C-alpha cells in the first residue's frame, strides 16, 4: 500500500514503534455498486471531461466514448486543441463505484510503522481485544511519560 | 453493541476544514495508528530513544480509502490548502480515542484496474499521549 505521500518524518526509531491497524480491503470488504446506489453526483447533475485526440490516450478515450459507451454528450473543440465533452444528467458515469459489504474489519497489530509496510502482523479475533491492547499500550506510555 | 456498516468500531470520523466531524467509515479501507511501544522487549534499549520516549510523543496516523466525491473527498480535499487541526475520533462500545491531528497530504491514485483510491497521513498536533477512555 506504500505510495509517495508527504509525511512529517518520524523521529522515533522504527524499531521502537508499533502500529494498530484496522483494515477493510476492497477485495474482501467491498462490492461494485451503481451510480444510483452511491448517489453519484455526476449521474445526478451530469459532468464534463476533456480529451486530447492528439494523444494515444485521448484517441482511445474518444473511440470508446463515441462508439462503445452509449452515453449522450455534446463535444466542443477548445482553443488549445482539446475537446470538452459535456455529459447529460441521468447517465452512469465512468467511475467504478463500490460499497461496503458490511463485513467485520481486520484488527491488526504490527511492529514498526509506515517505514516498514510489510512487517508481520498479529490479528485480533475481536475489536474488543484490539482496543484492549491498544488502550493498555497508551495507558502505559502515559504513565511512563508522566513519571518522567 | 450493534454493528453499524459491519464495523464493531462505531465511529471513525474526521473533521472537515470547518471543524465538523464526518463519518468516513464507508470510504475507509485502512486505518493505521503508529505509536511507540510502551514495553520494549529487546534488551539494551538505546538510552537516547528512551529519553525521547519520555519527552516526546511520536504518533502518526494514516487513512486509506476509496474515492467518494460526496463524503471523504469533501473532508480531505482541503488538506493541501489549509493547516487546520482536525479531530480524528475512533470509538468502540463505550471507549473513544480522539486526537487532534494535522494531515499533511491527500494523495489520489488510479489503479491499473481503474479504481480510484486515496491516502492521507497525519501527525498528532498536540503533545498529550492519546489514550482510550469513556
């Protein structure tokens, strides 16, 4: 899941850190959904998009939209050579929507932090146990710091 | 405790830029809270590290999710343009963990399968140790 994001660098060595984690992966906890199910604003209000037919991507997009998508739109050529497409409301958008399957999350504890994304995790069988371990760690930290 | 949306965690909310908590559970696929380990199993723990443990609190959070233009996007889209502190609240049964956080990024990425996902990291904005409590 590592991607390049802007973080304030951690100051504590990673070996002294641990991560309490709740995961609901898309592959196991979500299913595809329609625009109607998610109250998609693009379906409700319509949407605009720009394509550049001078690029391979733009040509592929244009081919799909014109010949396969089945959507209604109005195309306008812009001064910069691109095309603006305005799609009418009431049509399914091009996004892939998902909704939760309402499955219990995975409650994990692993060594390290974002610097060790593949570290081995322990899985708690219940949220209660996960919260208990998390709460105990935080209470102990507070006690240590207050004692000085 | 009845589960809401399949989560025994009954609350996972993040303040928007106006300070209003927004329930983002439906959009979140991963939530991480990194914290120092209170019990250091290894012997010979570096003295400077322990001193820092006593003096500083190193905590960070990371949220990952699926793009939702009407919920989580409205919360995190202002991360790059504002420096407001946001309360992140996590609750299970009668226990709540609430932290004032400063988010430092909201990164949206389109996967090879066409999915649109986001990641937003943050750090705790005050010096108190986050604890669970009623």
